[in-house]
């Protein structure tokens, strides 16, 4: 699958009288890695769910290579977009290998069983994320970090043009945080990542979108977006930002709260 171009055009989402997204515009060019950052409750996961189809925008459009995603069938959308959610449903009693193999279903007929090529893809994906030793284990018996790696492997075997990840580094040791994000960045697919750690976002994303109270507060390269003034305004924290000594990416040092007088 070739990398997908993603565009959100004035995407708004409302539920129970509350507006969670206020006309968000976003673009990810083919092959780019784009991060979505913001405080808790800012609308990051809502935006991602609108992208992969778990939620239907109240208004606005999600465009995949210029086509309105709302007009695609579930299977057509799944052939283009793979998701790594924070929590995986529908996996009770399944082994890791069976969960990862679910990623092949958008490419198969309803009655079609897994073939040799599917097995090879599953094994390769598990090796790629360092989880091949888990293939026979029950998915629901794994630690949070082990489950996260298995879900990334499931997304890889889906062979997507767009990989949408919701906090993919949650529960992971720092080694696997770095390895998973480096892997996502190395893939030909376009990457859309919701991230909590701003330093990881600055290191691995080409561009960032900052969400605040359901609105896009800033977007651009990490150096354009991650300023001390913006972090004070959006996150209400004091920081110092300078270049990382190795990568040259913005590196954020958080300062203690100012002493109250």
C-alpha cells in the first residue's frame, strides 16, 4: 500500500450537547509523521477516532487521498488506515498470534482462511516489534507494554497507507518507546500519532498539531510549535527549551512551579 495523504477539513464533533472538536483542520502529506499533542481532555483521541472511523464527524470531512472517508465501506477504510488504540476490544481468549493475524482481515474475503503468506507476515511483524516470543501467549494475560507491541504488530500486517496511533508509547519501557517510534517513522506509511511526551513528539515527528479545548492552537515543525510561551499558555507549565545535544530537536526542560508569595 502506498502512503496515504490525509486531510481534515473543518472537522467538528459534538456529543450530548458538548462540542469536543471545533472545526479542526489538519494535513499529513504522504510518508510524513505528524504528531497531535495537547493536554488531557483537549480532543486528541476524538480527532483520531474521527480519522479511522470509530466516530463520524458532526460536520466537516476526513479525506484520504482526496476521497471522503465517510463514503468508504468499513473494509475499504481498513485497507487504507490501521489503528493502534489505547485499549483493544474483541480479544478475549485469543493468543497474540491470533490477535496480530486479525490485521489481515481487511484484505481477505469473509470466508477466506489464513494462508502461508499471512503466517509469514505475522511472524515478521512480531519479530519487528520484539514480541515473537509472545506469539502463543494469551493476549489478555500480557502486560500493558506487551499488549501495545502486539497491537503495533497487528497494524503492521494490515499493510496500511496511514498508521494512526493513540499514545503508542503508553506502558512501554523507554527502550521500546524509542524503538516503536523509530519503526513508525521508518515505515513508508503516513503516520498520525497522538503523543503525551512532548520530547518524543519533537524527536520523531515532522510536524505537530497542538489541540487545546478542542481547537487547533498551533501547527508547524517542532521548532515552530514548541515554544516556552505556548507551553505556558496551553499546559500552564514553566519550561526552558533548547536543542537536544545529539538530534538538534527541541528539548524541553520543565521547571518547578513558581513559588507563591
